[in-house]
């Protein structure tokens, strides 16, 4: 299998590259994605799968500059990839779109079947991002991966929180009642391979089947590191630091992977305790 991978230096992209290390890769550089469409098409020619994991981090202050980067890094790259694929005479079998549960409304429950779209900046970006893929020629099957909070030992939120909690400075954020829908990196990768092996397509929530509140997450992480978590971070402090972007931490969505479970995927790390035990004891 030949995989054309955009975003291969990022947190998820680098893990995809390692996980599928026995496959042949076409690594798409920034110049490829910002250049002429016909040249990009020529580079991805022969790819069986195109995976797009590009995106400027959303866990930043949502000022005008960062909002533009969050939007452009997703929409522009995706449009270019879709146009390049459509040019090809022999199109890839699969296009994998690494999207996010940020598309859903906060403080509600969602599956792929019953859901409510959000109405904030992030939800708008993710919806436009996904809609861009709909211009892809139907001969190429599409998997839209709506991932939750991805927990991995080589980056992402776990590494940042681990440092804080090891110093004994961890604690509940805001009310602690907001729900975090998470997934262990190993499940994300295994589930992606599972879906492609089964020739599945469509929208899939990549979240463990047992979401937790921030309070439960905090307690589990503190216990796994054998550290106290006595502090409480007021939501207003996060809002002063991150502006409207603070909603990522202060509010949440309860997201279930109904289609993934119905397809027969079995999670290795279905609970937060199993996920964090693995990360702490193998990191």
C-alpha cells in the first residue's frame, strides 16, 4: 500500500507514519500543499490512500491571527488535496480526513447518528473543513475521523498535563463536570487500519466508549502518577489566558463511537484508567 500523508510531522501524523511503517509513503511537504495543484497531483499519483492530518493547533488563544491560521491550514490544504485527487486519472482508493469532535455542540450527547452541530468558531471551521471533502470524486471512498482528546506518550495533552501533575500542581478545571471524550493513540491507529481493512467509509467518532468528566479525568491522572491534585483552576483564569479558546477545556461533549463499535472494533483502552495506566507505565 502506498500512503500519501499530509501533516506527517504533527502529533497524529507522525504516529500514523510509524504505525504503518511497513507501507510505502509519499510524504507531502508544506511546499507541495502550498504549490500548484497539478504538481501536487503528480506527486500523489499512484497513492492508494491519501491521509490528511494537517491543522494548526486549536488549543491557543482564539485571536484574529490564530483563527486565520486554524481556518486556512485546514480549508486551504483540504481544497488543494481534493482538487489534486480529482485531476488524477487513477484515483486513490481512500481519502482519510482527520477531523475532530469540535464539530459538535458543547454539553450534549452525540453519536454519528444522533447529534447536534455546534455554533461556535471551532464547530464552524470543522464543518467547513469536512464539507470541503464532499467535492471529492465519489470513486474515492472517504473516512471522516472525528477524534476526541487524543492521549499519547510522545505529545499532545497527556505530556503537558503529566509535567504539571508530577509537580503536584494538577487539579480540576472549572466545575469539573465538563465531559472529556478521549481516545488512546494506539486505539486511534488500530481503528483506522480496522476500518480500511473492512472497506468501511463515512463519518466515525474516534472516542473511547466511556467518556469521563474533568473531575474523573483529574482523579485518574493523579492516581496513575501517585500525586495529589488539590488545586482548582477557575474557568475565568483560562478565559483570561486563552480567550474564547478556553471552551476546549471548560466545556465538553459526550461523544460515543457507535459506528465503530457496530462495525466490530474492540477498544484496547476503553476506560480512562486503562489508558492512563498504559501511558504512565510505558512512557
